[in-house]
């Protein structure tokens, strides 16, 4: 995990660390792994991920299309996947993200 984190540019590393802290607090039962070169959290199956891009970090859900999203945070048009673009630490909304994460865990497996 440390080599993965060292490879992330400083500003985005802080966003990844913020999302790691959020998931660890909101869903400590999830297992953190590197899959497909990205940070992924699993339970029975894949639940959510973080992907680092040039100007932001995506926090995504493997069953995102099935999640109720009253705040309209999720983006994407794929059959299943949805994500939230995180540009700054203030974009990490623990209450709203936790509601989505709870649903994603309930849909897992």
C-alpha cells in the first residue's frame, strides 16, 4: 500500500488519504486492496474504489447505478458503475458519502 501511495502526487495523495480515512471510519469491515492498479474496498465482492486522475480523484461504486442518490452526487452512464469527482478535501462529504457507501455494502454479494 505504501508504494502505491508514494506514487501519487502530493495534492492528490491528500485526497486519497482523506477517502481512505473516510472509508475506514464509515465501513471498517471493508478490506482495502490494490486491484487493477487502483485502491479498492471489498467485502464479499467489490464495493468501491478510488482512481487518481490529472486534476481530481474519483470515488466510485461498483453498484453505483443501483444507489439512491438524492443529492445528485454520482456521475457516470455505464451499466453499473458510478463515481463522484473529488477535487479538494472539502468535496469529501462524510454524511452523503456514508449514505451511498451503506447502500453499496447492502447490495454487495
